């Protein structure tokens, strides 16, 4: 099996990409992008007989209102959130003294200081602050969700208990936001392509600079640097390993020194420009000469992705896909990856299609303008090394359209 090693022109040099990125940015209608996404959220609320949601997850806040502030920090601190009613003003509750950051966004009707009640922020004043937050939510309820039922994505136990004591029922907003994010608009697809462009510049540099004596961390840092210098945001994981650390999978990069002939495999998990994720996996060999066993593993991974991607098109059910999916040999099955397919957008998204023995989503269908990744990890139980590959796709009129273009290896 052979794969074309020719690099697309836009991934050959950073300055060429910058020109293309600017052109694409000029083509993105950001007002239309924001309106589309907020409308999707409101329609999902209506579909589920809900009048409002409160969002703490920075990715959800980004999707709904396109506002950003210390995203990773706010993933583990409840210090920034927004209120979105079906009918009424959208309100951003902003981190201390940061109200000016989002004043240019016309879908945000009002910006208020966030009321925080976590122990880090307030210490022994936490209970007092929680009461203030509860009173704020009661006021919103009296005006904008009189059903006393609200969707919230992330919340700690004390807050849920106090809301329940006030007769306000909390339902999970995860379903609302995941379903809202499923179908991508043309402007979203342009954003995603920009993020993939950046990732593939980084991947090409990683392959080019890979040499014996480098540490895994040194190689991994190339992707981080490329992402940041091209307007990207963060990397969700640091899954890169080499040699015997590639089997089993999911080990993160270390200061291990890589040697000639070792496999090096990684998963980008990169949140790039405009907050969109580029999620592709590649496997190289230090010195770029695969031995026979490495060629076998690589060919199996490529075969799994090719087989499974051919099954997916608009209208195919997740159940049908699972039943017809590539059969992982018995000696490799216990080391299988967690999913065969998952959605992708601002980060990993619904659906997560697992192997037949692992349960997971079965009730949905693939739809036009969903964006997904197709995954493979091949590593024999007790084997020396493993291969990880992953491609990113758009579901188009006649099947999958490849979005990730960094070529696979010649083997």
C-alpha cells in the first residue's frame, strides 16, 4: 500500500499559509456566524420545552456568544458564565473588571459582573456569595423562565441544592449544546479549515524536524508554537509517544529521548484559530524507514479508516455503521481506541460512536454538514509498538469530504 507524500502547497511554508488565512478570514461573515450559532441554541431550547439556559463551559459560551476570556482557567473555575433565554436579553456575566472585552459583540445585550461563590475566590464568604447568585437566578426566573426550569451545563453541588430549595429545577444543558453544535454553517467550515491549515503546518514541521536524540516533549512543542503564532488557542491533550510507549495508547509526551527506527505517534487535539478544533493523528518513524512489523500496523490502521469512512454518508444510522464497521482482529481488540468516530467542531463533539462491545450512541444518524473524525489505533496485545491515525471529514452530498490533507506515509 502506498500513499502520496506530496505536501499541499499551503502546508509547505508558513508565510504562504498566512496569506491564505487572511483571505479566508475576509471570506468569513462573523456576524452571520454568530447569529447562526445563537439561533441554533435557542431552537434546541424550544425543542426541549425550555425557556433558558445558563452556560459556564467556556466552549459553550464561545459557541453561543463568541466571547472569549481565559478559557482554560474558566474550565475549572466558575468565574464566568452567560444567560440565554429564548425570549429576552442575552446576559454575559464577566470575570472581574473584564467587561470591556466583549462590548463589541452585538448579540450580547448586557454585561454584568460575575457573581462567584467558589472557595478559591471567596474563602469563608462563599455561602454569602452563593446566596447572592441564587437571588440573581431567582430574578431571572421571575422574568424569563417562569416555568422554574433551566438548563445549566456545569454547576457544583451546593448551587444545585440551593436552586432546588428555591423550586428551580436544573436540567442538563449538555444535550442542548451538543445538538446545537452538530450541523455546521458555511462560515463555521471556513473557520475549521483555517484551524486544520495551522495544524498541518505544525505536523509538517514535526515530520521535517524529527530526528534521533530529540525528546518527545521537544517534538510536541513544535505543534504548540505553530498554533499560537498563527492565532490558535490551546491544545486539549498532549498525547504523543514513541517506541514501546506507543503500546498501549493514550500516553502523554515525556522527556524520553527518541531513537532511530522507533515509531512516533500523536493526536493533535488542537484548538486553533477562531476556537475550532483540528483533530488528526499521524504516525512517523524516526528516520522515516518503516520495518515490516511497523508497515503491517500502519496498513491495518489505514485500512480501518478507509473502510469505515466509505460507510458514512447522509442518512446512514449510527447502528448501521457500527454493524458494518471494520472488524478489529481479536489480538488487537483489547487495545482498541475508545471510539471509531466522533463529531468535531469547537472541540470533540457528539456523537461518539464506540465499538460494538462498548455501548454508546446508537440512535442517531449521520447528517449532511456534520463534521466528524474517523479514528484508528492498531496495537497488538503484548506487542512492541502501535500506530494511531485519524482523519477529519465533512459529510457532504455524496459521502465524506476529506478536510485533513497532511498525507499519510509511503510504506
